[in-house]
């Protein structure tokens, strides 16, 4: 009988001793990728009928949290691979699901997510990659092919991924495609190095007359950014929120450990009031982030109409908590917190990234204010509409 998959915390404990190796290599070693694949983590967003081991969003969130305690870079693989699997499961033609999902679930194939371009960062609708039908005269529907041209930037794990979910414009409508690394016209180039997420093996994807069969279209024209990418981004934001939570927890543990053992002025650092202020702020933000993450994951599991709202609050709060906790940890470790490549230095750099990826803090603030404004308008018409999900009615 096959072994049951490890729990999130078991996987976290298995990976923890590898944290420094992953960071120093500026890559996730193949053996670590195999460990993650064997754990079933890559199958979590694939339905059982395609060989997956589906987890609830709460369980997947916990997995992301546990992995991020070791390496935020490695956790970002769960983010993007999960986004690709979930998008294919929902939007790809049945033939493509049957062909690819079992191999993505086993980790034989790794998936990367290609939305960002030079012209399109926060403004995803501004993508300029083009998708054009490219069928020789007389070709039947079964032979239909699309031609993709453009450059996608900053794909996490793009250096090692076998397939890429990309978004392009067909006229003024956006559309998703699954591109294989060995498709004609595909070139993968490592991206410029980033200070945080050093080991996320970022790559740029050049599509130069890349020809893709029509059955690898994901969603239909018009659905690309608005439906397929935005659904994937909700999952991505939840993963980043839980990843930030894991990072913040690691920082809190490190600062509690350090300040309770380090002695200055004849006593422990933790007994100094100003130190307690920094520690308690970090703990408070981290615990608040945990509640918001759990609330968001529950909303995703229930697919309720507060989903977007709760995912935004979770990602905003948790990425800020990670930043607060990482900078407090760095401050309280003194010189030891500034050691190049040490864990505290890594957390500070990785926490910065958490506030940029899957929607920057400012973009999410904009979206949250907009979403809240819409709910306010409803509340003005219907005084019983709650101020927050589950809250008592507001008169
Ligand atoms: C480590 C890493 C991994 C990544 N992985 C992927 C990946 O796998 N796939 C992928 O497609 N992309 C990926 N990206 C790209 C990432 O999604 C973009 O960096 C992000 O969307 C922001 O886009 P930008 O960098 O072009 O910043 P811009 O869009 O130029 O924004 C710059 C800043 O302007 C401000 N700003 C932007 N919009 C608003 C607004 N509406 N209101 C107020 N302020 C605003 C914010 O402060 C923002 O940080 C990755 C990036 C990094 C660093």
C-alpha cells in the first residue's frame, strides 16, 4: 500500500534543513523538487479523476505556509504550478486535461504562469502578445493552429518548467494558451536576478511565431485575462498570503529565540520594553494575518460571494505582516541579522517580494477600496446587508 502523503507540517519539517542549500544554489535542487513531487503537493490542485490528490484551499494554504517557512522561493512553485493546474482543470478542453493533468500532478511536468510583459505589470489588460489563427488552406478543425508572438517576463520557475500558461490578445479580446517548452518558436531565457526569491528560477519566455494547436487554448477568446487569469490570481493571492504567513511565523520564532537567549546590559533582550514592543507588533500582525488567511481560504472553499474581498484582505495583511516581522527580526538580531545570505537577511528580501507579486500592495488597496465601495452602495439600499461577512446587521 502506498504511504499517505505527508501533512503540511511534516513536509515543512522535511524541507527545513535544506533552506540554506536552496538559497545558496540560487535554484531549487532537483532532489528537492522530487521530494515536493513525491509529497503530493504538486497534485493538490488537480481533480482525482486526472490523477490528482485534491486538497481544500485551507489545506493547500497550510501547505504553502509550511513550505514558505523553509523557502519562499520554493513556495512560489506551489503558487504557479497550482495556478496552472487549477486553470487547466477548469478551462482546458477535455482532451488536454486528460493528456496533461496526470503528468502535472505527478510532477513529471512543471507548470509556470506567464501574464507579465514589459507593457503589462499591474495592468494585466495591457498585454501585447498576439494570438492569430494560423491555418493552412483546407485544414480541418482538428488541425487548427494558433500563432503566438510576444515576450513574457519574470515567470517563476520558468527556467525549469515544461509548460507555460500564457495570455495573449486576439484582436481586442484576451485568450489563454498552454505553451509547451518544446513547441516551435519558444525560447526560455533566465530573467535578471532579483534580490528576493533568489531561487525561484525566474525566466523570460520569448514566443516568436510559436504555433500551438487549438486544443491547448485555455478558455475562449474574451475569457483570458478577465476569467482564466483572474481566477488563477485569486488562488495565487491566497498562496502568497499563506506564504507570507509562514515567513512571518518564522521571523517571530527567530526573534523570540534570539531575544530570549541574547544578554545585554545584564539581562535578556526580551525583557527590554522597546524590544517587547517590536516583538508584540510582529506577533499581533502575524496572528491577524492568520485569521484573514483562514477566512479567505474558507470563502474559496465555499466559493461564496465574499471570496474576492477576503482574498484581497488576506494578501494585503499577510504580506504586510511578513514585512513587519522580517524587519523586526532583522533589527533585533543586530549585526547577525545583516549577515549576507543568512536566514534573517533572506526573510527581509523575500518579504519585499510578497508585496509586489500577485498584485502589489497599492494595486490591492485600490481593488479593495473599489470592492468595498460597491458593497457600501448595496448597504445603503439594503440596511440589513452586513458590514462584513457574518457580522450582525448594521442599521
Ligand atoms: C520574484 C518575482 C516573481 C514573479 N513571478 C511571476 C510569474 O510567475 N508570472 C508573471 O506573470 N509575473 C511574475 N512576476 C511579475 C509580477 O507579477 C509583477 O512584478 C507585478 O505584477 C507588478 O508589475 P510591475 O513589476 O510591472 O510593476 P508596475 O505595474 O510597474 O507597478 C510598480 C508599482 O506601482 C504602483 N502601482 C501599480 N499599480 C497601481 C495602482 N493601480 N494604484 C496604485 N499604485 C499602483 C505599485 O507600488 C507597484 O509596486 C514576478 C515578479 C517577481 C519580482
